[in-house]
C-alpha cells in the first residue's frame, strides 16, 4: 500500500475517533489543513480575507455536524471538495461564474483537484529544507526579499552591491527552488508567507 493511502487510512481513523468523542482531534485537523485550504480558496476567489472566512465557516460547520457527518472516501479529499464547493457558491453569489470557469479551465481539471499539492502537510518542511540548501548569499538574499519583504535596493545597499547582483541572486534562487516544486512554486511560497 502506498504511503499516501496509509496516511489516508490513518486520517480516516482519527476522524472517526474525533466523531466518537475525542474532540481535541479537531485542533489537529484544523492546524493541519487550514493553511492549505486558505491558499486554495484564495486562488479561486481572489481574496485572502474572504478565503479565510470561507475556510473558517467550513470548520465551524464541520464541528456542528460532527456527530452525523458521513465521509465517503478520505478526509483530505472531503475537506478539499467541501471548500471547493463553497468557493463555487461564493463565486456564483458574486456573479463571477465566467471568471471561475476561465480559472478552472486554465488551472484545474475536475478529476485532478484532489491532487492539489498544498494539502500535503510535509510541504512547508520541504520548502524550508529547499531554502536552507540554497548556496550562501543566495539563500540570505532570498529570505530577506521574499520572506522578510526587503526590496532589491535595500538589500543591495546593505550588502554594498548593485541591484543587478541582487536580481541575479533572486533569479538563481527561484531556478533552484523550481526544480523541487516545478509549477507549484508560487502556491508554495504563498502558503509559507501565510503561516
């Protein structure tokens, strides 16, 4: 059995235990899935605050319905499908059906949304390790720009180098990180900065 399948079985078991009265497991599911679900919702509805509200509402409903909720499939898929449907409803209410259709056609196929990578709880750890493995200088520059918010000019002034040198370092960092995360790098970085 694959590692993913084993994890799905473990999660389903934990969810049943939560429904049976181990209510402290709610915090486990919230901590594990909330950040990735927020990023997913934000990419669909294009609003960070609305996405956070939507995902919080999902977890409130999950708590309220815990005693009689039946999950067919695995917990991870159920959470993602539920948030996906809530996003569709939000887009519909805002008369953005066409915008969503265009988005879905260019980013997701219906049968592949469950493979969305941001819900793998190991992802942030993978990103931290990838950043730590960047060469000296490039790593520090990347962290100061992308994670601490310093501009190229500010970093160049601090380091006593040209802005072009900083542009090169950032470009090199992104090339190296993209090897690990391929097309998902923007999503991964967004998840990391929303921690």
